């Protein structure tokens, strides 16, 4: 805003009929939607002073615009943009570069898809993966904590590694909840797990070097390392987790989700964890441990994270608050071996200086006051109920078509299709029946040898699960749809 009106950019360099030029620029701004009906223009005196012209010049332009209906004067209130027919006009576009202008992005971006892995959340029975239930988020408490932090402070930049109070709180939290060995100085706060992976890739991945990821796995990780120029190789996952013997010997970085393999859901066995750490030590490689949703555990005791088993300083532990809090907060962190910390800090500074301070401060308080632990306990009970209901129904009503992959944590589970089941066809029918469910193939770089479905329960409430699964069952066997699945 300028003075008491809109601060519109008007250019009057050189000589010429200033009133006509002011008129044209204001008229164009109204016509193309930069100035919207009802907005107040600066008083003639103020605009004249700003443009260094006489007040009469501006008044002449305003008079003409008023006569033509672009502006309306209200006595005692000022001059406003009028209700011009045709509003709102089509959105303005930035200039197009002509073909052959040489404006070409790097070729590798051609292989990176435009979308995340699915659009399941658009369906009324939403078994999509990757999100917690926003309705369970303690919004009032969060508003209060954030409000308390929104107070004047020195208007400078913060430290790249993040808010000191939050780093200390995270270190305590992951020490207690996940037995991660870290102090406040070991924590780098990031904008979600994705930025942690980006920073790690920036400091460790040489263009053309080999990065090993799980197959099936987490597409945003695979694509990110590809975008940084890595040669990304998928390593198969079996009932014990990542097949360590199949990691290419040239890999210098291995990305894995050992607590709750994404998307299969199996935990990595202790034998595999030990083997992976031994492999990394022998090869001088780094293991990135993405512990994205293991706070939600429904039965057995969790295995130790790789980070706390690591004796050779090979593991970078990545955590996120996308599931325990909200994905839109963009809050995560990494814990790196001491040798990598200074360079990760530099990468963070160059990438975005640091994350958003008030949110970090509010999260620090949320953790310190015990509210995160309480929230996780509460939502875990809710998710456990959903998990149990889905497991029971799949085992009872889907046994002819699907075989559950055992898992006891997180916000999704996976079921392999039995021979003869056309998963893509089931998914198509499901969408038509209002059910969003993911195919295992969505998370594979190569078509999976045994396809399946990935069923998320972060977004769907318990009371919609039965009907959603009843509809889903009818998609496997259309002739039974009228009666519903066997009970
Ligand atoms: C394997 C895995 N890692 C990390 C995340 C969270 O990423 P972020 O913290 O960037 O939202 C997800 C979310 O779906 C995930 O599935």
C-alpha cells in the first residue's frame, strides 16, 4: 500500500504527455486485473508527489478514468477502482520465451515426473498413503504456542542448523523415543525429510556416482538423487528388508527405511542391519536411514535404529514431523556423523539460510511441554484401531485375492496380489466406486514381480473403513458386488 491507496508501479521516464501515460498505465492495470474493483487509489496529491509531477496532471488522468468508468470517486472517501465489466480478467502470464531461445533445463529433468505418486486423496474413501489425519492435530494448542512465539525479535537471520531450543528438544525426543544417540549440536533442523535428503545429496553425491535405493521404495528419494546427477540403482527388498548382498559395490550412498520399509511395511531384521553397517564400513559408504513413521507402533518392540547400532560413523539419521504433526509444517531433521556436520550446515545456509523460526520455536515448546509425546500416544491409539480393522477385514474377506505383508507400524500396509488378480484393473474399478487405493507398482522403478496394493489409513476415519473395504472387495469380483463380499 502507498499512503492511503494501492502502491501501483507507474513509470514516467523521459518526456511526453504525463497525464496520458498515467491514464494508460492505470487503465491497463484495471483491465488486466492488477487493480481490482473496490481498491483505493492514492490521493492525487500523494501520487503527484511520488511521480514528481503536478497535482493537476494526476487529476487529469483520474478524471478521464472516472469518466470512462474505470475509477469512481466517493466524496470524502477517495478514489476507487470501478466495477469494470469482464472482471476478473484472465490470469496474467509471464512472457514466453520464443522457440529456439536456448532456455532449456538440464536433460535429466525430463525423466523426473511432475506428480507425487498418486491422487488417491481425491476419492471419498481415501486409502492413500503418506498423510496423517489432520483432524487429530491439536490445532488450538498449536495456535496458542505459535501465537506466543510471534513477538518482536531482532530482525536478523537465524542459525542454519535451526532453533537451538528445538535442536535440544529433538535430541531429547529421539533419544527417548527412538534411542538415537545425539545431542543438540548433532541435530540439523530441515524443512521435512525431503530437504534432509537434498542436503545429504548435495554434499555427498558426485554426478554419475552410484546411489542405492530400495526397490520398491520411496519415489521422492529416488527422484531427488537422480535430479542431483546420481546413477540410482534399485536394490531388492525381501522379508528381512533391503538385500545387502545385492547392493552394487560401487554404491557410496544407500538410502533405506529400516523401521517400516516404504512401502512394504516390513522392518529390517537385526541380521540385515548388522550386515548393512558392516558393508558400509568396508566400502566407506554412507547409509541414510529414513525413520519417517515408526513412532506409530502397534505391537512388537521396535528394533534399534541403524544410527544407534552404528559404531563406525556411517549413518545419517533422517526424521520428520510430517506424520506426527502435519506435512504442511515442513519440519524434519537429520543427525549426521561429526565429520559431515560443518558441510551440511553450509549446504543448508546456501539452500534456504534456515527454516521458519516461529514454527521451530513453537515445536520446541510443544516437545518440551510433553505435548508431542502425548499427541503421539493419542493418535497411535487411533491409528492402531484403523490398522487392526483393515488387517482383520483383509484377512477375512480378501484372502482369495490378497496376501498381507506383515507390518506393525506406520500409516499404511501392503498386500501382495495372488496370481490371477489384475491390480491395475482393481484400482480402476475402485476409483470408479469412490475408493482411492495405491498400487505397489506406483513405488517401483521396474514393474514388480508380485504386484499388490498399498493401503493407507492416515486419511480415512475408522467409521469409513468398513464401507470403503466393502466397495474395494466388490472390485475384485464384480459379480459379487450386489451382495457385497462374504462376511
Ligand atoms: C519414506 C518417507 N520418507 C519421508 C516422508 C516425509 O517426507 P517430508 O518430511 O519431506 O514430508 C514420507 C512421507 O510420505 C515417506 O513416505
